[in-house]
């Protein structure tokens, strides 16, 4: 937790330092001299008006994203239930089962949690589809490491980028960011949508040897740190998707239903958007 917080602080500090260096260069060029006593008032005036982040077409809700990220970090490692050694052993067994036989009747976890656990693999792919196209131009940080990190860490991985990025609502197909080509392919969208539909079916009707899938999930949520934090992570990823999905709509000149409509149904709605969204424009 400390390492991630320090990394975030270093990123912001680096952005501010870069901004100040840019001000120094501009002021020196404009004044045509090197006398510090002459330039200092102008430097202070320009630096005070210079934003830490370079503006794009619009700015994302930075404080909301970074606040959610920091709050989740503190809660997950300090306040979430299931911090005992015995609970940790149970969580390790759940992970093994989720990797080896997640959809078997022998899985002791509720199918509801099986849905959430596997959906945390779909949502990062959706974020990759939304963030990578606008990641090439005008960004201070590369999107790809954060997006890849989200497949293992969820919002812990992608949250800082959501808060530090600039929006890019005008992107041509030739300006797409690295790695985005895979997610422009409709076959990828179809696979994600099909898997999402299966997970929803399994959560409701999948074979389960336990007593009641819903009450067993609630019990697991109350006792397991893995289930508890994963559920909160799933919820935050679903809510935080509204802004980047709306941004993607604008860059593709979408005039249909708004982003709120697609985000109203977690996982399924965003996957449907990927399937129906238009291609990026080729000219302005």
C-alpha cells in the first residue's frame, strides 16, 4: 500500500516539475534574456496559472477517482473483514478452486461469487477497450501498464490512471493507442459479451451443492476478505466506467442511448456497447 501511494505521489510531483520546466522555457524565449531578477516575477505569474495536468477536450473527475482508489486501498488492507490467518487459508483455497474448477458443482463458493470473481476478468478488458484508443496523444502516463495491471489488481491497478489521464474525445483511427487494435475487433467484443451472459446464467441457475446461493454469498461476503474486497472492487469498477464509456461515445460520434443506459446493467451493458459501437473516424 505504501509503495503504491509513493508511486502516485511521485507521478504527481513529476507532472508538476515538467509543467514548471515548460514555463521556464517559454518565459525565457518570450523575454529574450537570462536576467533572473527580470524574469522572476513573470515566472511566478506563469507558474501560478499553469495547471498540473494539461487540458484535453475535458478533464475527468480526478479527485473522485483518486479518492476512490485511496479509500479502497485503506479499507481493503485495514478495515475489511477476514484478516485472520484461518480466513487467509480459506481465501487461498477459494482462489485455487476458482482457477481450476470454477463452474463445477464441487465448488464450495456460491455461484454468485463465481460470477463476481470471473467478471473481474471481463471488466479490465472493457476498460482496455475504452482507454487505449485515446492513450497515444496528449497523455502524461502510458495507459497500457495500468490496464494490464487491472487484470490482476482491478481498480487498484487502473484507478490512478483514471484520475491522472486527460480525456481525448477526438481520436482518429490512425491515432489509436498501443494495444487497442485487439479491442476494436468485433470478435473480441462478442467473446466478452458471450462470457458475460454465461456468468449471469451461472449465477442464477448454475449447479450448486450448497443450501442457498444468495444467503451463502452474503455469509461469504461477511467473513472472507477475498469475497468482500472483490465485491467492492467489482462495484467501483462498474460505477467508474461511466465517464470513460461516455468519452468513447463522443470520440465515435455516437448519437444513440447515453452511457448511463449501458452502464445501468453491470458487465453486460458495457460489453454490449463494445459490440455495437461504431469504428473510430478516419478523418476530422
